[in-house]
């Protein structure tokens, strides 16, 4: 995996000319590469180009309904945020370990969250570097036993993960927690240590009812029980402008206040590029070829960065 930030994309985001970026690179002797007459750079140069000033922020990715593209989205988004010079950590809590596999990591002999809690292991010692700016706490099937661990040992749901994850904000700008499709004790614990919950949904039959059930469960089992406000953001994925169902779901999301007020401005169009890149062990940003998938994820990253800015938190 080798995500790239093009000079043209950096200029557009910063609202400056391409020549201004080139001057910055030359003046500060920053490292760049060139391919197909396109200049690009990696994480270290991005830190100097963007100099993003944000508050460390934790996001969970979750939905009671599986198959909404959660891992594809979080994987592409994490890679792109690292390309903006941010330090990103992804904590894979899903026992299927899809994010872990997407990173090409075999977690069979590596500690996961279940081991960290059961054996009281320092979480920092279990984090793996995937690429410059992107680290991972992997997952494997044993994480399915997390909820039993909470129940049998009477672990405090509101503190058990938080006491381990919150200190990591000293080292990371963005923390993603990739959750299994449930609202179990472990997912509840992840939600309680997150600043935002991202709920991907897709334009399929019953998707809105599944979204409503998720919102109700978060309100009942988390907001009301622990007397906290949960910041929820809804992300429409797999939008296909050729189908009536996609337009119907988008219209329903926009017209319903309980959804519309939480909806990202960005939505992700359907694209085979997401699963194709993962199957190759790459991110969609490894290639310099323009695509709708890159455009959509980049716009989503802009929104996430804005959420993390100090005047927005």
C-alpha cells in the first residue's frame, strides 16, 4: 500500500496555485515523486504542505446492518487522511478482521483487543505500522469473545475501552474504530469513547429501517443509560444515480429531519474500485488515475478534517 497525494489535489484543497505548492516544495527541499507527468508526495511531505491543526478525534464506524461497505469506506478514508499528513490509527474490533486482512496483516500470533483486556497488555505495544501515518490494532476471531469478557468479569462498559484508547490521542490525530455489525457491550464501549459515530448506509430495501433501529438502540442503550450526547453522522454509500431506489433513499434521508441533520454532505457513489484495490493489497489512492471513488472519499475526508478543527469541536 502506497497512497499518494497529488500536487494538484493539494493546491485545490489549500486554495492556492500549483505553482505555489511547487515553490513550497523547492524552498523547503521536500521529497516528491513523479509519474505520468504528475507530481505527488507522501505522508512526510504532506505534513509540511498542509500543516493541519486539528484536535485528536476518535470515530467509530458501525451499523447494525452488515454489508453496507463499512470496511471498504474506512480503509480508503484512513489511507487518504494519512496522505494529508495526519497520524491515523485504526482499531479493528470486528471479529471477522476484514480491515486487518485489507492491510495484509495476519493477526494469528498478534495481540488483539480481547488479549489486551484479558491479559492487561499495554495497547501501545500491540499496534502495528501499516504505512507512513497509518497504524493498526488488528483483529481476529477471538474478539467475538469480548462481550463474554465484559459480562463474566463485570467490566465497566463506559470505562474499559476508554481508559485504553483515550491516552492514544496524544500520539494520533485520528482514531478509527471499525466495529462489528451489532450494538453489543464492546460496540457500546467503543461508542462511549468516540467523539463521533459514523453510520454508513446503502440504498437498499429496508436500509432506512435498519438505520432507524441503530439510532434507536444508540439512544436507548447509550445516550439515555449513560446520560451523554452521541454525535452521529450518517454516510450514504453505494449511491447509483441510474437507479430509482438510490434517489428514493437519498430523498428520504434529506426530507426526514432525524436523518438530514446527521447526514454528511458527501455521499459515496457505487464503485468496484473499492473491493478491487483491497483484493490487490492497495488503497484506491495508490493509483494516480482519477475516479469517482477518489473524488468521493476525498470530499468525505474534507468533512472529517473540518469536524476535527478546533473551532468546530
